[in-house]
């Protein structure tokens, strides 16, 4: 395992470790995390994370949390201003109050399957 600093300069940092179509069966990675109403998730390409450090991403999202489209546009602009060496993709998702789960993914799946 690499530290964040080592990973930043690793020659293998863009190595694809899992992809659909390579093997007949690709086991999914499933992780559960506690979520709260109004949490914001950042899904992005390495075009953002290679050009904008995590603290700057956090600050931009926190400052612009009312308008996620504006926050995403600013993240892309900052990545491009910092050199923009790769494609930059950013998706910001806010967890609405009514979306909070009542149980784990397996319990939710079983309830949906029964209905």
C-alpha cells in the first residue's frame, strides 16, 4: 500500500486494476458508509484530483454547497487553471433528507425484492 504522497508520484497511479469485459466474472466491490442528510459526494476523474488537492476540493464544495452545478464548474475551472493535463469529469451529489436508508443494503434489497 502507498501513502497519499507516494501514490501522487507513482508510475502506476493510472493503472486500471479492475474493468468490465476483461474477465468472464468481475466481483463487485461493495462498501457501506453511514450517510447523513445534506452530505455531498464528489465523483470525479483523476483529471481533477491530479490538478486540485483534496483540501481545495473540500473548500470549493463547502463554499458552493448551495449550488452544486456552480461548484462543479469551479472545480473544473481550477483544474484547468492548474494545468488541465487530462480530461476533467466531476459529478456532485447531495443526499436528500427523504433518501436516508432505514437499514443495510441487503435489508433494503430484500424489501424491494418482496414488493
